[in-house]
C-alpha cells in the first residue's frame, strides 16, 4: 500500500547522530559490513545522542537499549544499532526516552549513550543505520561527510 501511495517520492532522512558518515563496508562487524541485516550506512559518533532521523513510529527498542527500529510514515523501516557488540553491555550506559509504539518527529531525542562506558568496555561506537527491507525503497543516496543534528544525510527513493 505505502509503495503505491509514495511511488517515486524521495524521502529526506536527517542524521540520527552527530559525527562522521561512513560506508557500511567500513563497519568493524561482518554482519553489518556484509549487509546481512540490510543495506545502509554508518556513523562514527562524536556525541552520544540519538535523534529521530524520520517521522514515524518506534516499532522496536531492544531491552538493552542499544538498538531502535523506526518505521517512517512512508513505510521505510530503519534500524539504528548504536555501537558494535554493545548488546553485551546489557543496557549499561544507555538511557532511552522512547517506547515501542511512540510516534516520533525528526530531531526528537530517542536515546543517550555514555561514550565513556563504551570506551572503558572496549566497544566501538560506530553505529550502523540499516534499511531492513529492500522491497520498501528503490535506491538511496548518502552524503559521506561530517554531520550535525538535523543535517540531511540520505535521500531515499521509493
């Protein structure tokens, strides 16, 4: 249904995290760099705040708070997975401001991460941003650069 309503529309995605946008292949985890979960990009954060990159609904927040799934109003599912192997922290250093089912708008604060906890535990803060279902979009174009809050980081063609 969504695909028919929004066919050929370009959806602009804001950066969920301040930092440097990198290619997914640079992520130090083969599950993400090998695109086993889906395609996308990653951000090497310079701060530990995660913002809603699109308007939509929170469809999942992991109990360990390290990953959030959002479904855009156009039907695009986005997974924000903060850090690598951060599930092992069991929520330590993560503060969530949302619940599954919450409606979010671009720029809403979703999560805060204490980067010093990740560093002390030897975890990479590199954060994959994954489009989990290839059938939901035709293509996407990413700006690989340093990004600030609310900068456009990606254009997704439906």
